């Protein structure tokens, strides 16, 4: 067997054996298969696709490229939660602690912001003193004792994914459902949880453009999870408008704290409760998530997690030096808020990253004053921009104002959860 034979098989539309996939991937990780050959194979996969058996074999080969966390010493069914990325998506910060307060064990390895999508690790690091760098022993101990830990992925877990993703990013081979699904699920499987809840987003602020493609990706990931022995459920959710009332790292932590006190945005709470209930069901935990939310136990759990990771909320979250309202230029109703434009504007003021080396400003972001469906008058604030300088605010103001689409007629806020996917198939919401 040699790399040319394997690449040629996929070029010609034939199906790989698991051994061929393992041979190619292991050779690439060891440096024996060069970038140009792996790039040729990735492009062949993008054009020819992969069968479910091939995608599962690729996922398993990626898991085998590094360490797998052993969480067997933690009693109960451990449930992970993953989002494919969005704007204002702080669901992990709410649903994770809420599920832990219900009695679910939640081990969560998260990522950082890139391009227009936010990163859970950056949000947590806006809390003074907090660390997301937890060694496996500390990570497992925290899950066992507190019920939840959210940490950075060790470079020893699925190293093949890091190499492949960097190559895909520069060879126009990112938009492939088998490659996306195997990338996400290899990391989830290696993280050691027994069950997984996925939040697969679509729309302007997401990587999947429409409901159908998001359902296809969700179904693929559910198959991979189940094929690896992890009970897996996916919710397909809309990301045309930012989720909740804030976009930004410290701002979203504060919104999560408010939501866990029962004072959250109605849509955000609805999604978080839905995710929490799915996590409880997979864990076999019988709890009333709404009642637990009202009790304040979820906030207490979140604060305990932050403290265990060195966070000091009592020092206060970072606040931006400059806070400027962007105002409506006409009367009407907010018909839509372009999540992509807000996400990209956020990257310009330091909320996220255009390049991996870009520095995050934990205080930067947006506070939405007029959500979809709201009636506004000319001169009323649509959103408040938080930044470290007036120059940065002025630079994004035209783009931010254009993200608010004002219409003449009343608008109902659209549903957020559009479908549920499990091993039995797709169930669309009414």
C-alpha cells in the first residue's frame, strides 16, 4: 500500500477500507505523507464524498492518533455538549451548569473564537484569574466533585485533527460534511464522555447555510457518535440572528449569570432548557430543569466551577472604556439582525479573531437593545457597542447599523430549535 494508491482510489470514486484510511492518516501524522498528497486526498473527499463506513473509519483513525481521556472513575453517565459555533452563543455557560445542578456529570472540552464565531474558552478567561488549562487528573477530579469542568483540549488529544484542519483551511476543503463531522466527533469521542448533545447551527451566522444541510451534518455526527458507542442527540438551531442580548466575552458571562438567576432572554432560556433536558435524558437523570433554574442552583454551580478553575468573580468582570449606542435611522420594527455582520464586526473590535494569533479584548462586544420583533423609533438605540476606543466604535458603526433590518410591519421572533436528530432519524419542530 502506498499513498498514491489510496489517493487514486478516492479520486476514482471508490470506497476506502478502514486500513487504507488508517495508513494514510497515521503516515501524515508521522510526517511520512507530505502536505501535497494529503491535500490531494482531501480535495478528492470533497468532490467524491465518503460513505458512512468510511467516515466512521476516519473518525476512529483520528481518535487513535492521540490520547483518549479515561473518565470511568467518575460515577454516572457523563454527558458532553457541543455547538458548531455561532454569534452570541453562550448556551454552554448556562446549560452546562444547569445540567450539573440537575445531577448530570458534565466534562466539556471547548474551543476558542475564530472568524465570526465566539469561543467558550475566551468567554471563561474574561473572569479574572480563571484558567482553562486543566491537566487530565484535575479535570476528572473537578467533574467528580463539582459536576462540571470546561477546559481547553490537550494537544495530545486528536493531534491528527489539528494537522488536517490547518491543511483544510488553506486548501478550500473545509466545507465537506464527512470531514466536518469526523473533525467534531473525533474530539468528542476522545474527550471520554458516555453521551453527547450536539447543537448544529445554520443560517447567516453559522457554517451550515440552511436547515437541510444542517440536518444532514447532524445526522452524520449522530451516526458517528452511535457508531463509537456514545449515545448522541443533535438539535438543529437557527443562527440568522445573534442568540440572547449580548455578544462578547465578559458580556456573555454576565448574561449567563443573569440567565442562571432566571433573568435571561426568553429565547436564550428556551434553548438552554431544551439542551439541559436532552442532557438529563441521556444521563438518565430525572429532574425538573425549570424548577432547578428558578432555585438558583444552576448559578451556584456555575460560580463553583469558575472558582474551582481559579476565577474570582468578586473582582468584577472587565468593562469597556467606551460604550456608544448605535441608533435607529427610521421608525419601524426590527425584522432581522444579521448575525454574520455582528460577528465580523465583533472580530474588528477584539471580540474574536480573524487570525489565530489575534489578541482578544475581554470587555469588547455588543449589548442588543432592540431585538427581532421590537418596535423602534428614529433615534432610539438599537445596540450599544463596547470597545477600548472611540476609533474602533466609529469603524464598525456603519456595518453594525446596517445589520439591523428595519421594516414597516410587525414581526414575530422566529423559532430557534427547528429539528431534533437521534439514531432513529430527524424530527422537525411543528
